[in-house]
C-alpha cells in the first residue's frame, strides 16, 4: 500500500518543526543555549524520520531521489551540533511539501473549474406544463427549457428561434456563439442570451459534457507518475554535493564546513519546481480547450518531432455533404439513400453521420437496421427491411460482395466516394464533398515553427483524394487506403526516428492514437472512443488548438528546465561559497530558502503562458472574410 503522508500529517510536521525552531530561538535569546539546541533537535526528528521512511520506500522501488540530500544535511547538522541549521532545513523541507500542494492546487484550479458547473436537474416541457427532472431522466426527443445563465445539460438542437451560447468554460472561446433553429448545442455551454427550448439528442451520460467530465477526472487521478525530470539529475547532483562536502571537510579538517555545504544543497526547488511548472501548463492548456491527461504527456508533447494527421474529421471538418448519387443499377436515388442511411444509423463514422443527416434532411423515415457488422474505418454491412445492405469504401464493398479487388474508380477530384450495395449488387456511389478546415495551412506552418520536422497524412481514403486535398500544404509523405492496424504500423515505424504525435478522430483511429507517444483526439463530441485512447483531447473541434497546446507544453517544459538549471546553478555557487568558509550552516539554510521561493515562483509563471499562435489562427477566418 502507498503510504504517502496525508495532509494532516504534513501540517503536524510543519507545526512541530516551526514550533521547535521558534521555541529554541526564544530559549537562546534568554540565554539557555544548551536547552535551545535540545529543542531544535527534537523539532527536527519527526521530519527526518518521515523523510527517511519515504527514502527507504522509494529506494526499494529503485528510485534515487534528491530527498537524500535533505536527509543527509539534517542528520549531518544534528551530528555536528549545528542544531539551528538542522531546524531551519526541517522547517523548509516540511514547508516545501506543503508549498507543493498549494502550488499544485493553484495550478489545477482551471481544470477543476471544468467540473464545477455540472447541472443537477433540467426543466422539461410535458403536456403543456414545465417539470423539473433529474439529468438521468432526460431522453432524446425531450424538449427542455434552457433559461438565461443555465448550463446546457445534454447535447441537443435549438428547437426554434435562436440562442446565444457561451462555451468559454469548455473551450476558452471568449465570444458567445449564435445558434439558429436546428443547430447543435453542446452540453456544458452556458446560455448567455434569452431562454430557449432545446431538443435533446443524447442522454446525459452520452453527452459531450459527461465525456469531458470523465476525462478531466481521469486526468486528475493520474497525477502519480509525475515526470520526474529533476530526478533524472538526482544521481549527478548527489555525487557533486557529497564530493564538495567531503573536499571541504578534508581540506579544512572542519566537519561544519561539510554541513554548510549539505545545507545549501538541500534541493527542494528541484523537487517542486518541475511538477509545479508542468501542472501549471496543464491548467493553461485546459483553458484553451486542450485537455492533456497528465504531466508526462505534456512533457512528451514538447518534444514531438513527427506529426501524423488523419484526413476525414481531422484535416477536414468531418461533416461531408452528399453532392451526387451515381446510380449503378435500377434502384432510385431516394430508395438507395433511404437504405444506406438506415444502415448508417448504426455507425459513428463521420461519413455515416453525413449520410443519415442527408436522408433526414430529405424527410425520409429511416427503419431500424439489424444484423449490423461494422469494420471501423472501412464500412458497415447489415439488413434493412430484410434486404442485405453494404455501405463503405470501394474495396470493402467489393470484398463483401465477393468480387475481385479492382482499383478504385477515379471520382470527381477530391471527393470522398462511398459505395452502396443492395441485395448483393453494387447499387450506387455516393459522391461526397469533405472540405478542408479553413485553418489547416496556417496550423501546419505554425506547427513547423514549433519544431515539428516531419508531417505525414494517414488516411483510410483513396490516394487521389489524399493527394488532391493536401496539394500545396507541404506534407512530407502521404499514406492512403490504410486500415486501422496499418495506421498503427505507420506510427510504430515513424517512432523509430523520434517521438511521434498522431492526431485522429473516431473509433478507427483509437489504436493508432494509443500507439503514438502522444495521441490527440479531435473534439469530444458525444463520448468518443478516440478521446478515451488519446493522451490529449481537443475539446474544441479546431485544429489550431493543437499549436496552442504544443506551444504551452513547450514553454511549460522550458520553464521547468530553467527552474532546475537556475536552482542547481545557485545551489552549486552556494555550496562552493560554503566550502570556502563564506557561509555558516544557518546562513546556508536561509539562502537555500530564498532560492526555493524564487524557483517556485518562477515555475508558476507557466500559468501565464499566452500562446501566440492562437491569436493568428483565430484572426484568420475574419481576415479571409474581409479580403473576400
Ligand atoms: P480517414 O482515415 O481519412 O479518417 P477513414 O479511415 O475514417 O478515413 O475512412 C476511410 C473511408 O472508409 C471513407 O472515406 C469511407 O469511404 C469509408 N468508410 C468507413 N466507414 C464508413 C461508414 N461507416 N460508412 C461509409 N463509408 C465508410
Ligand atoms: Mg478519420
């Protein structure tokens, strides 16, 4: 069982150490020096005991931490009769762990803010009256009244008129968005305009907000394996410290010199600064709608050199439109669309949702499909009103029909082609336009400036589509017609040359996201499987947030490193001064205290990182509109 000291224990330790220090000072001032030394020593023992127990536990796990220096300096100070210095170090150490919780709490505030607003009930229209219902009781189709200031409880659409929604808590988007009747309203946003009616489309549990809340909770729970950047340096620092202390002792024959060195070396800032800076980075990223699930992925994100992007839903906005239906048999367009859409109701793929939306827009009533089998990223097969229907990519549908594989037909340039088979025969091809997101070019350029050297496209779609949509964007390589496991293989291959980030959406990308050093899921619409598999979730369906996230990660890591280097540098200077006899143990302990505070304040700077790229990208659409 983990036996990390609890909050109460920490406070007790500080109280004892501080009490001992002050009482000892009082005794010393009243001329009772020998009693003062005893009181100081007694105040140190509980702190030292707790620390030694923790060190033994971590050594058993094979970790050599910097805590050892703190334990050494306290015991050495006690052994040489420098009780006051020992007491200062004890207060500082006990206070340091407390400061850490405080700084972490401060740093996590924004993430906690995401969770604070979960509504408990909603107001529902029922038989001409209004009733208050629990969130779990809301079913798709319910008509809910959303008053001004209410948090939208479930995903839905605006029933009539228009609505103004403030999504800033989720996405950092400061301007409220105006929605017209029929537009999708995301749960978790706040009604900043007049009251409006919402038609629920998902249950509370399946809604976007519930998904975000689950992700944030998981991210907060995963705090244990902090990236121990400082501990990687621990052995070296420990060796240098002991060497300087030993040299001082040997050179002067005075053990107090060695104690002074150890006391200055007590490396609280190194132990604290890194987690504080990284957690502050997490918090900052969350404010921009970039949910990073822990300090480790944040640190990894700062080191990414290769980026692999999925096409449909990532590079494109994933809301394809049917532009034509090319009939290949006798069945009529409407009938083909009705059958295909009925089957696609079973799939979450963006293409599937687009087909369903097109059918609903034409007023078609869709029967419930049966015997449905989906191969993620390839297509779906099943029965609709007793007829066998297959919808999906060209290769998938031919395979299902038992036809020889044949090169995909050249479609209209850049269009996504979806084949539909009914009763064992090819019935039609749906030609779909799936335009790129407007900010793709700017985003890719910004990512290169963030240090990403290699950018690849990995798509399940055909090569000619991939080539067409990425023309002029400067991709280093295109890989088309990939199945989900082939995307995994691509990620693994690229990882041989350095850390890889994979950005994707949907169930079919989940394995590749999990295989990458950092997996990034686009959007958290609904409760997406990709968001569970990924280390980073872009809560806003916007690619430019990727740059903001990378920039925050890079700068938070930079601040962490800077704190470590400055902290170690100052400590080493102090150690040399102590070895040469310029610092007494007590002065050394006080100096180290000052370094501590300075370094932690520096680490908290990561809370104020403002990504530059986001402003550029946000200004982009407005600029384009003005130019047009
Ligand atoms: P990408 O890798 O670019 O995101 P996907 O692998 O998600 O693309 O999908 C590739 C192709 O597979 C789509 O263009 C489409 O033709 C087909 N496809 C996959 N799933 C479905 C589905 N549920 N319905 C229709 N077509 C599908
Ligand atoms: Mg995709």
